[in-house]
């Protein structure tokens, strides 16, 4: 039985929905949007995005350290970051500077710093809120349902708006919707924060060296598996728009593919959670990765006009992706909930966020220059290159992650994490 009310869970979880609005334009829509609308060179765009994402990733541990060390400033910091979030989304979606690369740089910088802070802060507070595994998994799952709901809305909203408005007006409305939602959600979250008073540390015993000293073998397995799994998700996220445009030749359906992908994720979160309770978290995650590889490999067989086939593949791949949405967070929540790591929760969640950002940066700098060279030269190898990048490389990364998880499952002495 849950020891807290549904209202408390809603007040905590709802903010995940508007936060998700920052992830979609930054990681999926921006390359194609700035390339098609403003003629920004993809290679130059990839360099800017890579640099910003590396900076943002490096900043994540500092954000985690700040949240752990200056917990007494958390409400003021939270409000300031929400303002930063609104500014970043607005500048990114509605360019206000003549030089679009400068606009891109400033907008993404503000939006991703805010996105990182909110993600780390909210995740850590949730991880330390409740004690039992069932309560932790329930709260994390509900939070991720709101997260995916936000992604679903953010995925289709631009395409719906483009039917009625110009591109600039559509993205302006998008930023307004995101801003209104984050303000509303922040009110609920602050109410939850005031009511729960979750504390993660004793300031008098806080030391930076504790992060390294408290790391153990389980942490290494967890973060290694997450790196490969996240890389396997980042590569197709970066190149989906191009796969839809040049392989399937269905650019108008890109929003549909994103929608059904995350629809699969949101529908299968309860199943993944239940399976993890029955057979173990690590084992469930590994099996889900194998399932993703099996399903996603079929994308390499698709071609022009395969809308239904790719929609089915997207839905099933999303079902497998549900495991990556909740299981690493549940494992991390269990791992940090002990005397030696409880006061370092924000820092460790920041490491997880850092690794996710780094994987997106790596995917960007690998994929976009390869595609740009093919596009500029009108190469006959574009289809082969895209399929290798979009289909084969993610499968290899996911398989490596699955192997790491199964080795961890066999070797781990910490049955509380395996189970």
C-alpha cells in the first residue's frame, strides 16, 4: 500500500510533463528545423550542438554538487531556473538574433541548463522521498508517465500548428504552451516541496571526495550499461527526421512516428514495472534491450512509403524503450538510498544526466557530419549510410548494454539490486 496520497504524487510528478518540452525541440527537431528554415549547414550545426551538449554534460555534475551542497537555497534556485527554462525555450523556438547560430547557441544553452537542473533536482527528491521499493517504483513510473505525456504532446504539437500557422508562429505558440505549463507545474511542485521537506544531506559532513569514495562495482555496472543503452537511443533520435525524409520519403509523418514511439513507451511502463518486480530489475532491462534490437533491426528493410511498417516498428521500439525510462532511475534510487550515498543523491543523478547528454553529443558529432557529406555530394550511398547509422549502430550499442547487464546480473552479490 502507498503511504502517500494521490494528490502528493501528482504535485510531485506533474512537472515532468513541461520539462519534457525542452527535450523534443533540442534533441529531435532542431537540426532539421534550422537546416530547412534557415539554411544552417549540418556540419556546422553539429559542431555547435556537440560543443553545447558537452558543456551541458560537464555542467551536470556541478549542478548535482550545487544541489547537494546548497540545499537551503533550493526554492530560490528552483524559481530562477524556471525563469531560465522559459527564456531558453522562447529564444530557441522563436529566433530573435539575426545570426541563427548565435541564437541557437544562446537558446539551447539556457534551455538545457534549466532542463538539466530540473531533471536532476526533481529526480533526486523523488528518489529520497519514499522508502520501499514498491513506492519508489510507483512514484518513478508515474513521473515518467507525465514525462512521456509531455513528449507526446510536444511531438505532435508543432505538426498540428503547422497546418494552420507559419513555421515561426507555430514554434512561438509551442514556446508559450511550454511556458504556461512549467509555471502551473511549478506551483504544484513547490506545494509538494513545502509539504514533504525531503532532505538529502547533512551539510556539516559534506565533502566532494565522498562521490568517488562511495562509488562501488554496482555503480560501475549501472553507469556502463546506461551509457551504451543511451547511445543506442540517441543515434536514432538525432537522425529520425532524416530517415523519415530521405528513406521513407514521408517528412509529414515524422510527428506520427515520434508519437507512436512514445505512445508505446507510456503504455508499456506498467508492464515493465510489473515484470521487473517479478523477475528482477536488471534482468528485465537486459531482456528489453534484446527485444529492442530484434524489433529495430527490421527498420533496415524498409523503404519509400512504408508508413505502416515503420509506425509498427516505432511503437514496439518505444515499448522496449520504456525500460530505459524507469529502470535505470529505479536502480539508481536503490543504489543511493544508503548511509554512504544518501547525501550525494543529486550528484549521482547528475552523473546519469551527464552520461545521457554525452551520448547525445556523441551521436550528433558522429551522425550529422556523415549525413551532411552525403547530402552535399548528392551521393548514391545516402540510403546505405542512413540505414547503417539509424538501424545498425543503435542495435550494436543496445546489444553491448544487454551483455553488460547480464554479466552484472550473474556476478552481483547485492541481491537487493538484482531483485
